[in-house]
């Protein structure tokens, strides 16, 4: 791999594939095929225009093999492919695979009288292959698909330093959230009620972040596009900014995870704002037309998610509506312990990434004031790109020794203690957890499909709405293939 050019096109093709499959299986072909053709042209045009200007960075075969080995080990240990036990969420994930494989697309649930409205980008490629080769092969396809995604992530990370690639990969891999700090606070009488589970809970309002390992084990579909998106953002900061590529990356993540797209948006918006003058110059009008057309091409996917039944008054609220009088203290604990504390590694006078630091700290603190979802998945998934961004920037700071020794030592001590949870997570995955269900046999709680499982698993009838397409919506009437 002689330059970043091959890595860039491999990344964007990996991210785009699920969206292309959606256009060809979920909506009318007279709409889907023109969208696919334009996206293909835009992708080729963007790659063709950027490949000659991309910095030549040699990525050795040894580095690629190292990243492949780490990716395979991570996926194996965390249960991807069903070689080892999986997290509780894979009970639902296995149902998603099963429903996609055994039913016609677009997926319709007769008993609930609704079409599926959910981000199936991670599942769809493996499920469609399993339709052809048999449901028993899906576990292998999902393992391969996941290994490819995380291999690309680790290769990207290896390009961010020339000093100690293994050190940077290790720091990023075991970077953790604020569980240790919250655990210590939970022993204080006034905090015990709100910090019982190593995250902050104000009645139904949960504030939580997730480390890379935990996020990958619990929500692979969110984690892979978030990691790839962050890597692309850092690459564009280090080298020449490519707005057309950034927009394509952002839109390609939507069908993987709309939450991830929201988490990446402020970083992409920064690049556009920074280059707004160049974008409006006469010689850039053609690029502006291309980017506008790309947004229109992705409009069916955007409209699909806007047509969800999942956002309603029972699962949304502001943090000050929780009924907890000192909510602001708990909010500050969340903001400081998860994001602001990592400023220990930041030297504003020398750190060239300070604007990325600022966005990665400010944005997740802002979105933390609002809840969407029964368990506030909005917060934990939207904040993950920022936390992953911080993990890479912390790693670069440590490797390049940006910060003075005393503060660096304090930061490293905090990091090492916090990382214990990652090793404990892997230990439980190997020796404690049990395989609860499989893709071939996902049936649990006597549920016959994923929506029934959600209703029983959450013990809440409204949980089904988070996976349901709004009846008689514009998308159902004019875009959905029936």
C-alpha cells in the first residue's frame, strides 16, 4: 500500500456498500438505481481528484498484518462470529440477522403490521450473502465483515505516528471512560442513589459513555463507522482537507448508524466552515453542485429514518426535567470525568490538534442535556466518536511527549487504572459469559421475531416503536418497495 489513496478508497467503499444494498432492496428501483449510479460516479470522481494530491505514506505489509491480527483477535474475543459468548445485545442482533435472512425485503412484520425502520447497515451485507449460501454461513460472513472494518481502523491509526505504532494502537484500544471515578463517588452517601451502576442515572435519564472495547462488544454497528469516520477526520486535519470526501464519508455512515452521523457532524461542519471561502469561489461551483447532488442522492435514507415511530414523548426529555434538584452537579461530574479530564495531555501552545480536542469535549457535553430512547442510546452512541477522537489524540500526545512529565504521569496513572475495566470485560467474555442465542436459533423469551423480543426484553410496549416505520409516511407511500 504505497499511499493513503488505496486506504481512502477502501474505507469509503466499505462504508458505502450497505447504502447501495438499501437502495437496491428497500426502495423502488426507479429511484434506487439513479441514486446508486450517481453515488458511484461521485465516489470515482472524488477518488480520482484526490489520489494524486494524497501524501505518499508507505504502509508496510508487516503493519497491515499486525492490524489484521489485532482485528481478528478483537472480534474473536468479543464473540463476533459466535466463536465465544456475546453480549446481551446480540440476542436482538441475532434476531435482526435471522429476520433479514428468512424474510423478503423490505422487512415487514405482519403481526405488528409495520415495516422495519432501523439502521441495518452493519447486518445487511452478511444477511444477503447468507440468503444465497445458507443461514449457517452468516456467522462467518459477519466475522469477516467485522474484521475488514476494524482492520481498516487500525491501519488508519498506524498512519498517525511514525514513532511507536504498537504503543498508539494499545493506548487507543484500551482507552476507557470514567467508570473508576464514578465508582469511587458511589460510596459517598448523596451520590449512591444516582451512581449504582458505574454510570449516572437520574430517574429515567441515563448519562453514560462507552470505551472502544465495550462499545464494540455491545454495539458493533455503531462502533465501526464511528471509528472509520474519526480516522478520516484526523487524516484530513493532518493533510489536505477534501470536503467532497468528508461529505461522502458522513452520508455513508447514516445507514450504519444515524447516531454516529450526528456524532461526526460537528467535526465535518468545522471543516466546511473553515473552507467556506474556497468553497464559494467560482472554480468550486462544480464541486458545490456535486455535493448538493450527493445529499439529494442520500435523501431516501435520510427520509427513511425521519419516518421512524421511535421518537415520542415517552422517551425524550431534558436533563432538568428529571426531577433531580442537583442535576447540574451530576452533569458536571459526567462532563469533567469523561471528557474534560483528558485535557491533562493537552498543551495548547504546542498541540496542533487543539480544535479537534475542543469539539470532542464541547459537543458531547452539549448533547448530554437531552435524552432520546428508553436507555438514552442517543447520548452514548453520539458521544462515542468524540471519545474515540480523544483516545487517538491522547495516544498521539503520549507517544510524541507533548505534555510536561508531571502532568503526563498523572494522566497515565488515571489511564492505567481506568483501563482495568477493559481487561475485566475481555476476561468475562472468555470465562464467564454464556452464548445465549445464535443467528440460526435466535429464539428467546418465546419471541418469534425481533420486534417481539424487544417488547418482552424491554418490558415496554413502546420499545417496538423504536423499530417501526411510521404508517402512511411519505417514505412508505412514495419510496418503499412493496
